C-alpha cells in the first residue's frame, strides 16, 4: 500500500498558508500502518490537477486529496476527477438539505454555486462534513482509491478520522495490523525534565517506542507498539505506562490525548464542584480556555477580567492602598492576588476561585519584570494559597503557561481529594 | 518559468515535521515574480528521488530542492542527481577547511562521513552555508536549473535569499521583474458574498489578479500585479483598490495583512477611547482576543464573564425577573443583553461597552437554538443598540464569529467618528 497526499490550492503555492494538512494526514496514516510515499501540492488549475492525478496513480495506490471542494469557480478537484473517470456528478441529498436549512436559518439567499459543495461523483461514497458544508468523496477505480477531503483543517480532520479511515478499514483498503499507541499527558513539568526522568527507558526501548513532544503548558509522551493482537499490545503498553507512572505519576493527568482544561472540567463535573476566576494579565484567557469546553457551564460560574486597577477596586473590592501609592505593593503582588481571589470568592461563592496578576510583556510594568506572575487559589474551607511564578517566553506564552499552571494545581487538588475520598 | 519545490526527507512523510520550507521558498519566489507550479515531498530513497526528479524536469524549468545534503547515509540528494547527470563529485575546499577548523575548535574527531557535506557536483556552483556545514549546489543541464538547499530552515533561508536568488538573477534564469502585491482585509462579510460583489472584476482580471481567502471572521483579498516598475505597479493596484473600495468600503478595514482586533486596538488608542465587555456565551474570548494584543491595556479596562445567571445578577445587576420565571425573556434575550451592557457600563465607565449573550452549543439552552446570539453596544452619550445574530458553525466558530461581529461593529463606529471629525 503506497499512499500519496495531494493538496490542491494556489494559496499553498504562493506560500500564503503552510501545508499542515499533509502533516496531519501523514501522522494519522502512520498510526494505522499506512506508508506515505509522496506529498504533492498543485494549484487550482484543471490541466495541472489532471496531470498530477495521472502521475500519482502511476506510482501510488491510495490518493488522498485535500482542498478544492468549496463553492467557488476555482474549486476543481471533484470536477477534474469526475471528468477523468468519465463519470457524472449528482447532489448528495442530506448535504443539500443541510445547506438549504442553514441558509434559511440565517435568513440569507443561497448563492447557486454553493450547491457544488454537495457534489458526489457517480459511484463514490459520501463522507459527511460535520463541521462544514462541502462533502467528501471516496471511490475506487482500476485499483486506485481516491479520497477527497476539504481543505480547511477543522473540516478535514474529523472527516479523515471519523469517516475516511474507518471506510478504508471496512473495505480492507488498509489492513488491520495496526500501530497501537497510547498518549500520556503531563503537566507541571517541562519536556527536558520529563525526558531526563525517562532517559534510561528511552535508551533501552525495544518493541515499545517512547517519544516525547512539548506543547505550550503540557508535555506529551507517545508509546507505540506494532502488532495484530490488541490485547497483547495493550499489555506491553500497560507495562511501560506503569513504570512511567511510578516515576512521574504526580504529573500524569491523562492517558489519552486530552487537553488539561478538558480533563479539569470533566473532573470538576464528576465531583459537582464549581469554579470562578479573577484575571488581570491573562485578560480572560483562563475563562476562555475553560468555556471553550462543551459542558463547562455546569462548573464555571464566571469571572472578572480586571485589567485596570479601577476594575480591580470596583468589581473585586481590592483596596486602593494595595494598588497605588509610594509604598503600595502594586497590582502585581502577592497581596493583590490574595485580595483579588477573596473578592471574587465573595461574589461567586464557588468551590474553587482563582486569581491571576502579573506582567505578560512585552513591556515591564510597575518596574516589575516580564514573566513575574502571582496566582492565587481559594478553596472553600481552606486557606488561600498564593504562589509566585517566574515564566519565560513572549506575551502569548506567558499568558498560556500561567493558565496551565493554575489548571495543573487545580487538577492536583482534585487528585488529593480523590485519594482522601478513597481512604 | 515554471518552478517546483522538492523537499527530500522521510520525516516529512511521517508527519514528524511540517514543510514550512516550501512556504518560505514560495513566498520568496513570488516576490521575484517566479510562479511555483508544484510542491513535492519524497522520502530518503534513491529510486524515488530519481523518479521525482524525472517527473519534475518534464514539467518544470527550475527545481529547488531542500534536504538530503547532510552527512548521514540517508542524505542522498546530491548523489542521486550527480548519478542521473553522469557527473562526478568533488569537495569544496573552503567548506572542507571550515569544517575541519570547526571540529578541531570543538576538540572532537571529525567522522569521515561529514565530508559529504562539502560535496559539489562537477560543473555546479557552490552556495555557501553561512549558518551550517552543508554547502548548496546550483547547476544548469539541458534547460533545467537545479538548486540544492539544506533542509534546516535556519540554513536554508539565508542560502536562498543571499546566495541562490542572486545567482538566478545574475544568470537571468529569473528575470528582474517582481510581483507587487497588496492585501485588503474585510470583516462583516463572508467569502461568497465578497466574491459575488467582485465577480465581474475577478472574471475580467488581466494584469492585476484578484484572489479571495476566508479566515474565521474575516476575509482577505490579495491583489497582485507583475512588473519591473514599482510606481507603475502601485498605480495599477491603487486603481483596483479604488474600485473595490467603492463597492465594499464599509467592510474594508485594512490594506495590509493585519487582524481586525489589532486594527481596532490601534484605532481606539489613536482616539484615546476605552472599552469594556460583559460576556456570557463567548466566555472571555472577547477579552482574551483584545488583551492578546500588546498595548491593549491602554484601551481595555476589563470586563465580566457572567456565565451563570447568578453572576449576571451579582456583578452586572441584571434583574432576576429577566432571567428566571415562566414569562421571563431569559438569559439569551435582547432585554438581558441590554441589561448586561448597562450594568457593565455603570461599573467600567468606558467610552464603549459591549455585551454578549447567546447559545454557542453544542446543546441548545432555554429552548433557544444553537447560534442565536444577542450583542449589545453602549457608547457614551448614545442609545444602546442590541442586535440579534443567527450564526452557523460549531461552538468555537460561533464564539469566534460573535467576537468578530462585535469588533466589526466597533470598527464601523470609529470610521463614522472619523468621518464626522473630518467634516
């Protein structure tokens, strides 16, 4: 099985966007044991798309296309392939109905060209688009399998994972021998600290491979073992996970690729606990990150973004003497963080309340250095804890690391709670 | 002149890294008027590299390679090309001397294979590597120009800009004419609406090309004209921009590639105006998006994330009767949006105050549909305006479109202000 990923879009050839789709598809195909031999990018030009397909089907068995499924005149992928295979196109009824409903709901006229997004090549199966309008197509012809996916990553990814790969497995285009993987996700520790703690395991790895990846605020370890028997593979993964857990269990917050905010919201929901936040330098990022998760309304009451000193006083009741004056500790101080969290707790009356104040940069403030951040956590029936962080990075990085630092501490408190409950 | 960019490296096909080199080279070539027709990625395999070169030289005149110039056994680009052209390789003396000195300076033994990095194909010119060890090669053969660059971006970029492109210009492989471009950015209008309004211009485009691209909440139009004279090119761009402006001026918020939030913060700063926000369904995203921009502390006082009804009452003073009860309009209503914005305005006393309440999904709430959002804008000395939006998309998309919808309306108000000031 030789796979080739073909991205269609002049914007890629002009360098306006980078071909992250090819990376994602390559990663996902590697997980199901498919070898990718080529990536190709071609512009929105019928003749060159056709030549690209001719070249690709001579050297590869599975062609995965991204892009060119939209409504405009330069979206050509389906048209060119249908023409080459001598097939007509019809409209997918469910996709048409969804589109008509969507436009009607928004009370706007549906431009005729939008229908193109519902096109299906005769004999192709439809891949539904859960996050957009253009449907995908998958078909087989003369020993070649063609998979047509949309270009926008947020449409392409779910269609690949939930529609295309299962289709290929059902039809046995790709085989069942798989790479069994497990994601271990860590917070509150950096990539080098983590790699150091696992160095001997990484060096001795035999049939289970161990790889680390850093993301902003979290680190990911990917365990992988190849095989045909799931039980056997899972046993091997269990064994390595157990060893890693004895070393780094306090940081291991998930055994699948879940972001920390999602795990936190899930656990707060399980315990029936509520949360509120008072933010200064993170400017709403904590609240935004939490509320991005569906169902967060059950746990997150809300918060205040008290960016200016006046807002800290007016909403949270932070004493003016703390904020201004020659000998005042200032907005970025342990005292202000404590006053903020107490003020927010009074208003929201939630089980947990957090407060954040610091200097995200690029300029320092109150003569305090960029990266100095105070975080405060209040828990009902417990003393307020304030912690000073000194973070590296640019404005965005400092804000994000602050948000993750608080989330990690909240997660730790929930772990301690579960240990107490179990005893 | 048809150019093709060929990246050599199995790590790309495994999805371990993303092909940012292709993007960078495309951008740089566009600036010197070279059209890139294809990107290709091939693994570290001699036979497939050879086939890729055969395909590429049949369809392109200028082949730019990245990767495969390093010291290891799977760095094959120079070897394969030399073999195909029936040429031998020698060592570049300056590169050898630099390498020897470097290893001696670090007091480590130079492994023999390192010499491979100094390889020059007979008849090729050397492209020196100012940030690494592997030299580039450039040569012409049977009407095809081959440029071999290293894979690491920090080595590839200076070699392309300072060595390869000047070489191509000196040898007149590429001409002196450049591509002059202009970005026009639009908000408050979708891609298809925009394309519709410009359809005749797009269809009639001759020497100035017009292309549209959609991003979440904003649309981008790129004008491009090829020429040797900057003044002449700018005049042509001005003319097309003027025509577009008469049709869509109300949506055109920038003539360079700036995000709407940045333009808004810049303009508020210029006018010395302040802003605050009360958010429900966007959960802090508005505040987060504004405060992500350096300098936003001069204009953004802060806000409240009143996710629960209690918080709407406690922080903003929204009347209980509006929120709950059999005949109450509910949290997602025009009345609540108005009460939220008025409550926030009382606290923050800023020039502009906005409020957002709606259903971001995935589940409906208060029996109101996903995508129903009320936005309110209060401006000092003016009546509060509340608007109902019906948005499409997933939770993230609805939240983001809401944030951009408000930012667009604020931007519009600032334009009206500037017109009034000018009169």
